[in-house]
C-alpha cells in the first residue's frame, strides 16, 4: 500500500512541472544611463525569475539581470514603475 501511495505521489509531482513560460508577462523596457534593458518579468510572486533578454553591449549580464530583478521587486511592492512595454521579437 505504501509503495502504491509513493508511486502515485511521484506521478502527481511529475505532472506538475513548472514551466516559466506559463508565468511570463509581456517584455518591458527599462531605461538606464547605459541604454535600454529589455526585461522578461514573471508573476509578482516569482520575481527571482526576472531577467534581462536584451541589454546594451557595455553592460554585463549580471547588471542587466539585477536591473530587471529590481523592476520586478518595484512592481511587486506596488511602487510606481517608469517603463515602456517592449516590442521585442525573440
């Protein structure tokens, strides 16, 4: 009986795979001194997934990702945002 319950639990968990694409918002552009950073933000509860999908060449990936994380946190906290929706073809 315990083996049956364990197997059933494993099947249930496998069916609940997490795909970030299911939580994406439209890409947004954050203007910075170095140039625009295009961010892929997720739901307000998943800001740790927020990341840059385009950045100025002079900016590191880490810096661009941090800008996007900050933007996601700003939105999560209900603070006003200064951004434009990005039209980005990926």
